[in-house]
């Protein structure tokens, strides 16, 4: 009788253990597929923490903003991801206009100011980052050049073929530069493109990603780079010999955003979306030297203040609606080829 009880108990215990292990295995194998325009180390830190807290693994691919929109268009009939995290807001608006994203009224959306989220809930802003210049101080000393402080400075002869910036057809950063210059020129596109043609003489290389020029300046591969402030501040904090300046004659900014992608409804994508807007994720994002939009975040002091910057009157809706036309104009008047 005692042996029978032991056999019975052993069998029940084994069955319970098998069920528990199976349940854990199922939980551990839950996934969500994402595209991200965040830098790889930042995306990894964010998504790893989500997995740690939820047991949902994020299978992510890093793309520049332009590459993300192009891939979403190519995969429109067979979506391969459920959420897009990061990337310039104009590109999320572009994706909405092309029918590539879906609305989601997150319960956490009110943590972000109304002006920084889509009124129809197709996208939501995560943080703001202004355009800045950075110069490698060691290279600048060798070349006997000063750090540029304005867009006008970049046209000086000493900067010829010594500046690196991304290409606007693949980089939201570079397209943001184009629209910024239109606004600096009072909305006159011809004047802005006349400037861009002159600036082309200073450009040594156009890259695919907006963060790449700053990395090149950090290692002294190029003296001067144009990019977003937070990317440059991070490199400087990590030890790169950089001087960073916000253009005194005006600067634009990105509103890095997030969207649910059109396709089969993904509960895990919505869980990730909600989590990114929450306190834990926002405090991770705040450490990237950006200006978080959520009231859940504790901002990191970067040494720069939006109130001290000459910000242009940016209109992301207009920028998104006119992107194809302006990129075509760029390719026609300045050149569609990369200088990589």
C-alpha cells in the first residue's frame, strides 16, 4: 500500500513538473517581431529589459528610417514585423499616409503631450532631439580650423570636403536637415536648395544612417559631422574629443516615434508599445541624452536646453506630405549617389 502511494505520488509529481516546465517553456518562447531605428546598443538594452520583465522575447532588426519605410512597403502584402520603435516622426507619418501602420489607443498614451502624438493614434512621440554639429577637436587643431557654429559657417573654404552627413533618401536625420534649411530660408525652397548645392562642396561623404557621421568624427576619420545632438553627446561622454554646437542660425529636431504596424493583430506588440511608454522604459531612454516626451521619465542633464536654442517652426505633417517631392528634387539637383 505504501509503495503504491509512493508510485502514485511520484507519478502525480512528475506530471505536475512536466506541466510546469511546459508552461514555462511556452512563456519563454513568446515573441514579438520589431523593426527599430534606435542604435543597436540602445535597442538591445531596451528590448532586453522588456524581455526580463515580461518573458516576451523581442526579435528585432535595426534599420535606418528610410530603410524601415521601404521595407514596410515591400512587405505590405506579407508583414514581417508588428511594431516599429524609434525613427524620425515624419517617417512614421509617411508610413501612416502609405497605409503601413495601424491605430492603437494605448492606455498610457496620455503620458505624452497631445501635440506629440497622432490625433488618430497611429504614432506616438518618444523623445525630441535637435540637429547639431560636432567637430573632432584634435583633427581641427591639426587642420587649424574652428568648430562651425552656424549653417553659414559650413560654406567657408576651410570646410571643403571635411564634413560628413547622411543622405536624405535613407536618413530621417538628413531629411530633417533639408526641411530645416527650407524654414531657415523663410519657406523658400529654391534658396534652401541653392544653399544645399553649395554645402555639397563641403561634404566628403553621404552615409545611409544619420548617426554614422558622428561616429566617424569621434574617431577622427572626418573633422566635422552633422547629426542629432544626443548621438554626439553620448560619444563625447564616452571619451571622444568632440566639440558640439547647435546652429545659431536655426535648427530643426526629430520627434522619435513609435507605431504599430499593419498586419495580424499582435497582443505582444501592444504590450511592448505600452511598456515603452511606461516609467521603467522611459528612464532607460532618458539616459540616452535625449529629451523624453513622457511625463514618466526623469530627464538626464545634457548641458543643452531647448529654451536656449533657435528652433525652427517645424511642421512634421508638411514634411511627411512633401518628402517624396523634396527627395526627388534633391536627387535631381544635388545627386542621388552616395559618397561612401
